[in-house]
């Protein structure tokens, strides 16, 4: 399907940091950055996913800001999740 590489390209294009990984129930995405860019990422991903990707549901959880060095694809996990965004927003 190419979902994880698509997510990584979109996040990198928007200068967001974090990671994406597959789990037994779907994808887990942690994104960190400016709130406007985070919202742009979420909108783009939900409105224009890769052609073969199917997004059944989205759970968004905000958390404390974390620091990552870029955006990367992590190894798959046994953790159960539907499409899950862990959004951390840099305060201005």
C-alpha cells in the first residue's frame, strides 16, 4: 500500500518530526511541530490518503511536546491500534 512512506514524505514536506509504524490493528503516527502544520498534515492525510490505503477510523491524542530528529518509519509493533495520531504541538 505504501502508507508509511507516504506519511513520512508528507510529514517531512511540512517540516514535522516524529514517526509512523504499523501495528496489529493499523498505523500509529506520532507527529510533532507547529500547530498549523500539524493540522495541515491531518487534513491532507484524511482527505488524500494513498490510493490503496483505507482509513476506517482516526483517534487523535494530544500529549506533551516531544523532540525527534526528523520524521522516520519505525519497525512494526504488536500494539493494537486503529489509525492513531499522537499530536504534540509546539507552543509559540
